């Protein structure tokens, strides 16, 4: 029976990053992945037509800009190549004016000043504050989360403690309304909170929007040359160089944890693999409710994870195009890594969230476009183009088998009518992914979500996924969590994987000493 020091379940980028750190520390590591290929939500495939390399899930290298893993694991040395387009993101309004975050802060501010000179100065000063806080932020993201009482004690000593606490709870509408004069800057902020599932009036949306947009101003909304799949490929190469192995097409059906101690995993074909350390990068609900079902878990662990909220389902329209398209807003919008198209106002976004939460398809969905080929022509055949349209929130419960294609066609009509008039005539291939398709494609995309659990205020930090599982340690000795369901949560960052590896190595060191 094969025996390893550590088995990592799931070869998404967090599982692979965790495995790299464990292997570099000298452990014999195996990563087992259910899908036929590695990557999880960082995979690139010929999804629409041969020769068109599509990012099925993530496209932007954003939070990862702050991650130490890129350098520590020498990902550039193992083939990761990042492209930084001048225009990181653009928001297009209903009159086809646009507002962009660009590489140069001066260029960004010049664009904002067209809407409000005061907002341009405000953005400059917010960005300055981010730069002065960047190292502290990075430390927070790259450390196990502190318990709520430690955070409260620190804020009580901080002269700005009240302001920081208030900001942490604020909705994006509340904060952007008191911070910016122009509706357009407020709308841009609201869009970005919506990315993580925060409706404009949801508590906690402000800090997420400001963090992400500041990171993008700082290091860009970078794309991986050839597709996001270049990231897991580089991680797997880094892992192989450290002696680790990956096995794909290996579905883990059970984690063996007799007497509260993790000892191995069972695969769908009945094979048993043994290891002293088991690390899970899969959705925490799947881990607790399905894979640990015979581990005699404490009742409260099961009840807490049943209440762990799943979050906003997504919808994707992937288009192969006969050639580049022209945005009515101009070339700046068309050259951005991503362009936010609809709804153009905060009220419109709030209405889209309201409809989804009532189980309805929004008349105007929350949609952004990834300009895949404009940013990286190497992904498509010469002269051709490609776009990916992501709807950031749709109801999971719609009748998707019947509504999938008509809804996609309706969204394309809206985009053509308002923003990209020549889009329809250039389409030569289309693949549509409803929440059901995302979920069927990838076991971790529960209900077609991208976050391994909603990013509500009560599912962040040490409360993610639940208080008892919030420090990367699972409910059995030797079992750990290392995916987006752990701090600091979703997004391409490698941080949950890196943080978990540090906790595991510290625990192993501790047990060796005793
Ligand atoms: C449409 C979409 C767009 C996104 N856009 C962005 C973006 O632009 N920028 C950004 O930063 N983030 C984005 N994200 C979010 C980001 O991709 C994810 O949060 C992140 O990649 C999750 O990584 P992970 O390694 O934690 O989990 P995953 O990538 O989900 O990896 C988990 C792995 O576990 C495997 N697995 C599950 N069950 C089993 C089992 N029983 N046995 C074996 N293996 C199993 C799965 O197959 C999967 O490969 C997007 C996500 C989606 C879906």
C-alpha cells in the first residue's frame, strides 16, 4: 500500500502551492485530483473551438500580486509569464463614456478628473494610504487569521480603531457615497464589491472593493501568457522539482480518520493511499459532509458547516470571434483586461442582486467582459479574437436546461445594442456555462460558485469556514484545509495554500520535539 508523508486533495492552485511548500520542506507529497487535468478554477482549455485557449474560470492575476509564493516557488523560472496591459480594468456607462484603472496613477487620475477633479485627488490619496499599509496587509493575508478578540484588542489601542472598524463593516454604497462626489466613481467601486458577491448594500463590501482596486492600481490586473492554466502548470513543475507527485483522474471518496486521526484517503476505484498528513483544498462542505462522513464528527462541526453559506452562482458566455470587436466606448475599454458593462449604476446593480436573491433572472445582469485576445493574442489563431462574458450573480434555481441559451442570447443582444455593436456578426463559436455546468465541470464549484463559500462578514478571517475549522486544522488530527474556503478566501492568491503549509510544518516540528 503506497505511503506518503502528505496527501493533498485537489490540484487547484492552492492545493498545488501547499504541496510545493511541503515538498520543499522534505516531505514525500502526492496531490490527488478528481479532474482529468490539474488547475481547478485556474484552468485554460480549448472550450469553444480548437486553437482558442479559454480561461474557464479565473483570468486576472490580482490578489496574487501580493503573494510571496510567486517568488518563493520561483514560478517565473518554471514558466509563468505575466502580461500587464496598460488598462487594468474599465467601466463603461450607458452613454458609453468610460472610467479606467491604468498602469500609471497619473493616467488613472486624469481619467477620473473628467468626472470629478476632487475624486481624482481622493483616489490618489486612498492609493497613498494603501501603499503605506501594504506590508501590514500582506502580513495579514499571509498569516493565519487572528481570533476576533485579538483584533478587537488591537483596535481598542489604535487611535483610528473606530474608523477602521466602521470601514470594515461598511457597505460599498455607504462608503463610496461619503468618499466620492461622482456617481461614476461610486458605481465603479460598487461593481468591484459585486465581484465577491457583495450587493451594494451588503455589509463588508467597501473594504473588499478598495483592497482589490488598490492592488490593481499598484501591480495591475495581470493576465497569464497563454492562459491562467500557466499558473498551475508552473506550480506543478515547481512541485516536481521538489520531488512531489500529482495524480489526476483520482476522485477521493473518503478521508480515513479512525479514532480522530487522519491516516489516508480512499479513491473511487477503491484504492487506499496512506499518509500521516492529509490536506484538503476542496469545498469545506464537501469535505465535512461527504468525505468525512464516517469519522464520527462532533455534532456541532456538522451543524456549523451545514449553515456555511454557499454564495453567488455565476454564468459564463465564451465567444470565439472572427476578428477583433470595437467597443462604442473606444479602444481604452476594449484593451482592458476586464471591462464592466452592465448595469451601469449602483441602483441597477442592487436591482440585479435583488432579483437573483428572489430567485429571478435579472433583466439587466451584472456582467463584465474579459478581453482575452486583446490582452494576449497568443491565445487565438492569427487574426481571430475571443471574449469571455461573466455574469457575477445569477440564481442557482433557474430552469437552466431550458433557459441557458436564450438567456445567453439575450445578454449578447444587450451587449450589442449598448456597447459592442459588431459583436454578434463576429461570433464563430459560443460555449455557455450555467451554474449547473460549472458545478458539473468541477466538484469544488458547488452550485456554480467560485468562492468555496460566500465571503460574508461572518465567513471571513478566523470564521472561515467556521470558527472550529478557521486555523487550517481539520476536525481530525493530521487533517488540514488549504483551499479558498480558508483565510484569506477566494481569488487566485496561493495564500490559503501557503498559510496552511506553514501551519502544517509548524505542527510537524512541534510533534517531532515531543
Ligand atoms: C468563472 C470564475 C471566474 C473567476 N475569476 C477570477 C479572477 O479573475 N481572479 C481571481 O483572483 N479569482 C477568480 N476566480 C476565483 C478563483 O479562481 C478561485 O477562488 C480559486 O482559483 C480557488 O482555488 P482553490 O485552489 O482554492 O480551489 P479549486 O481551484 O476549486 O481547486 C480545488 C480542486 O479540488 C478538486 N476536487 C474537488 N473534489 C475532489 C475530490 N473528491 N477528489 C479529488 N479532487 C477533488 C477539484 O477538481 C479542484 O481541482 C474565478 C472563479 C471562477 C469560477
